C-alpha cells in the first residue's frame, strides 16, 4: 500500500476509547424494506478481531472536503434479490422458475434502458438466489450493453480465488461488463452453510478482500492467511476481459471502517441508502475520498442504492410494496426477534431514508434530489425485493428504466443548467424535506 | 445404503494383496489426445487413505452379466475443454474471448443437432476455463433443448454445497437441462490453488460425492467429515428444476473403485474412452451394473467419451489434430516429464483406443461400432481440446452434429434392423479391428 500511514498506523477511532465513532453505526446492506439493525452487525461491531480496520484520527481532518463522482456522470441500475415468483392466483412458482426469470429480468432491464443489472446472493427459502455470478452469465448471454453487478456478493464466506475465477468468466462472456459488489452479508445463513465463524465477521472480509484484490492483478498469487489455504505462486484462470482486472465495488451499509477498507483496497464504494440520510452518505463519501488520499490510491467510483416500488398513486404503491414484501419481512422479523411486523411499521419505514415507494414522477424527483446532492457515479434501485408475478416484476423494470431514469436525467440536467453548469453537489438534505433540495422541487405527495 | 454388503464389507481388491486389479489401472479422464498416465493417478493408487473404496470380491461374480443402457437410446454430445482461440494468423485471442466463444459454441452445438454440450474445468494457461457452470449458464440462456454437461467438474477441490447451488441455478435457468459429470481431476493445479492435499485424492472425492448426493435430495443437510465444515440441518438454495435433484454423472477413467463408488451413490457412469478398449469398457459397465445390484440401487445411465477431429481426408485430420493440440501436449509432457512429444507419438496414440481423428464417415462408422458394442445412453465426443480459430471450432461442431451423429444413428439403426431388431450389444471388439464389429463394417482407411 502506498501513501502515508495505513489504517493500522494511525491512532484508533474514538470508539476505541469508548466514545462513539463519528459517522454512526448504521447497518450493513440489509434485505428488507423495513430494516432494523441485523444481529450480525452487532456481532461485528462488538466482536471485531485483532485484524479489524480502524479509521485513523488523521482522516477526520478531511471530512469537510467535497466528494465528487469520478466519472462526472451517473449510471442508473436496477437490482434484485430474486424474491419468489407467483402465479396471478398467488401460487408460488418455485426456486427454479425464479432463477430462470432473473435472466429474463436482466434482459428486460437492458431493453428498458437501465445501465446496470444486479442480483443479490442469499441462501434462504424466501430469497433462493445463491449464485449471482451464474445468473449474470445467463444475462450476459442475452444482452449487449448493460453492466452486470451484484447486491451483494458475500465474499466473507466464499473463496476469493474461486469467486474471482467465476466473475472473470462472466467478464469474458459479457465482454468486460461485470462489476461485482463485494460485501460481508446481512444474514447469518452463509456462515453456517459454509462453516465460517460469525465472530470473525470483519476479519474474514478483510482477509478475503485482500486476496481478491491480489487475484484482480491476474498474476502469481502469494497468500498466507487464517481463513484459506496458503498460495505460493499459483495462478487463477481465466484472465478477465478488463484491463487492470474486474471493476470491483465494495458494498457498505454504514460502517466507517468498511468505508476506509474499501479505500485501502482501491475498490469503488457502493453505499446502501437504506437507513441512511443524504448528509450521512455525503460524509461517508468524504471519508472515502480522504482515506484514498491517505493510502495514496487513485480516486474510485461512488455509488448508492435505494429500494423502490412504483404504482399510479402513492397509496397503491404502498399497498403493493407492503403486500409483496410481507412474507420476507415477517420471516426476517421472526428470525431476529423484532416482534410482529405491521403495516404501521412499514409506513413508518417508507417515510424515512432512501425508500422510493410511490409514483414514477415522485420517485424521479426524489432520485434527482439524491443525485444532485451526492453526485454519484452509479445509483441502483432495488426493484425486486418482493414476491410477485412475472408481469409485475417486468412492469416494475419497465417503469424504472423507461419512465423514471430518463426523467431523473432530465431533472438533473435542468437543475444543473439552472445552477449555471455547476456539476457540484447543490446541497445536502435529510429527505424527505423538499425545501432543502435546491432547484428540484419534488412533488412529495405521500399517501 | 441398501443392498447386501457395501464396498467396505467385502474383501479388498487383489491389488491389496500385491496382485494387479482385475480391470486394469487406466488413468482418470485426461486432457490430451496422447494421454499417458498422469502422476496424480499414481498418487491416488498408492496413497489412498483409509476411506478409499475397495471393490468387494463378490462383485466379480457378476462380471459376465450384460450391461445394457437404461434408456434404450443413445444421445450424442459434444464437449470441450476450451482450448485457446486463435486469429486466422495464429495469434492468441486470450482467455476472455475464449470464454465468450464457448457460449457461442454451445449454441452452435444445439443448432447442429447435438444432444448435449459439455465444458471441462481446468485452472491452467492452456485450458483457462475454470467455471463450466458459469459458461453453461450462458449457453442455457441461448438454447432451448440441448443438455448441459461438464467434462468434468472437479468436485474433489470444490465445496459440494456451493457446487450444488451453482448447478441448481443452471438447472433453473435451463429448465432442468444440466447434467454435470463429477470427477477427481486429471491435473494437479486445483489441489494447489484451493489448498487440498493430493495424498487425499480418493478420500476427498468420496467425501464430497457423499455430500453432493445428500445436497441432491434438497433437504436439511447433516454432515460431519474431514475436508469441509460440519452441517447441522442447514439447507442449500435454490432447489433445482429436476424432480429428485440434478441428474448427476460420475466421470471415471479406468479405476474399478471409481466405478463401484459411482454405483454406491447411484450416479450415472461416464467412462473416458481415452486409453481404453471397447471390451474393457464393457467390463467396467458390467461391474457397474453388478455393483448397483449389490447396493440395492436402481440402474443408472451409462455413457462414454471419445476425442475427435474431423477433416476431408484421414491425413488432413491427423495433420490438423496434431497442430491444434501440440501446444497443450508439449506443456503437459514437459510438466510430467514425458520428454519431447513428437508427431510419431501422436500417430501412435491415434491408432489406439477411442481416438476419432479422421473423416466424418470413418468417425461415424467407428462410433456406430462403439454404440453397437456398448449400448450407451450417452456418447460424448471431445471436439475442442485444441487451440484453433473460431471458424475451425464451429466447423468441427457442425460436422459432428450435422454429419457424423445423424450418420451414426443411421448406421446403428440399420445394423439393429439387420440383426432382427435385437438392441443388445452385438459384440465387443478391440478397435480398430473392423472384422469384430458384426454388421457394421467401418471403412478403416487410416492415413
């Protein structure tokens, strides 16, 4: 690592001294609309091993710096965790058809004009999609242009060498379009299924991200770690289609350590909007840019995700979003001891953070507000965290790709033109406060 | 396991007493036309751990029984290890384009009328295709009918739970068309790359095949083994598209223990023809059927593989086969200390066993001879173990699918009609002795 002072060189976070960390402790990317902090994150925050990264205090000097996108443009993606398919009569169509339909959804996302299509990795009955790389290979074979991403790839419980080989294969098939988002997991299943200890939650990801980063160089591998056999010059195959190796993102939910780690390994940063506010996300981005400087890394891309559901009226959107996510929410709530999930909980969650449950115009105005405030390189919407019919899933994809994203581009261009061509963030608001968004006035008609 | 006496119940093979085993010790599936016994097999034969299967002496009673196909018909497949792509000027096009072209090749195989398309797993520069499941997902998305298989999936160095999840995903995408062939590996790379000890060559495969077989039932997993973390009721996802779980083959090169193991786990048996003769293969099949009875298993499918290269004349076929395989052969020979590989070695190898280097008519006659003698459920030809141009690979696929396989079906039907509708094996010959093939008289014009 170049640069002055790695994360282990500087003093620790304030949390080390008993005070809270500066940027809050919001959860890692989660898998329900109404996310509460998953238990797994508590484990990580309290049981981090000796290898856990600490943000050096020196970084806090840079927090006020502006964090701008790398590319100067925002790509809009659609992502899904692959919730179960239903017949129009509400019967479950089963895991296999859900997998097959994800390929159809990826092709539909390209046809609708989305810039990226992402699939999440889970190992549970309500979210039976465990191999996003395999799904993306199917999508690659049916598309020409769309970027192929994940939401997320659970690197902590995978073998980074094997994972790199699989994604390099997808990269080859797709002509260099794969951009996985690596993450730590928001459920506990993969730890039990693949035999990793949750107590090593943070350390596992650190070690595996380091090895992935080495594999990305596509040369002889040298490794001597705790959670995987040593490597003494062996090589992984195939080489990817991407000069410099696969474009890699790290998915972060709200841990400053994770932000700094992404910078350390020169990954692109994908922030989960869920449970966050625009100003908190901007502070994460600033931390990221500052950490990149400290590590002597080139600036990488910034991205964020929201969850959404579209309908003709705000009320209908809420109704359908609640219906289609209920099964998963109830299962997660039961498992995590949250007590019964009610419509009231759901309504309350939909009022806060980066939830995009509403009409296409309302969602477009809200995304434009986020893009103007945060100037991200990529903005992905999770459209498919739901149990629904084929037609409903495809209709959501069509609405986001054909209606919302073009309208967002229009709104952002108008706002920037009005501001005199200034592409910098126009201000940061805690949504949903439309008066703080500068030139973009979202209609904000909430049911 | 049902049935009277498992493999561990009976006395050991004669090899245990210092005498040779009854069915020879031909190598596991190998990756060059001119295969010599790979070192890895020596290791397995001499270093098998305490868990290694032994063929009970009682099984030898059944060796004379007839082994018939399960389905009564033969499907014809094409397989490849994904040797590098070249420009027409002989320049290498690189790993990524090789991966992308494999998807094109799979679609071409369906268009040409082949019944199956298979991809091998390797982790080396000359054979950079490490994730056949990912490639097959791409092929699945571009095809409707063709079975998707492997040649082989190196289960020994994979996690059976993760592997099952990946293939179940391909099964979902393809609507139930995936049929992996699980094997032990013919190169040493995956052992070094994934941190497994070659000394456990046999034991690794046994333990992993047992867990795969359990995962195939798609219920709660319970496992307590040596080479993988324990499982205590966890489940893998997604469920496959296939009732009863993914159709699973075990690839065997010439080890009677492997044949018995395949029967023990009720897998379908894919025998590598390379280095074998028809009568030896028939004896393996008889052993397999007898072992199935001993274990109380339902009869499974029988298959075999050959390597081939087609051209207008026998001489041209030999020339091109030598040219396109030379790079790989030389690398393997160097690595294994075989000394220099010459055209003379290659010619000698092409004279023996199941090599199908010649004209389409000659190859068709030879395959018909094999099918009549062995009555397999599937016959796969490796067409692509070569460094060649796109056009050459696609032309090979076209010739096998459009010319050779239909001609084989015709020859087999004619021969069976002449024999009075008798579908049983018409006799067993050590190829290339045409006088022993009954009603099919191969032209046998060797260059």
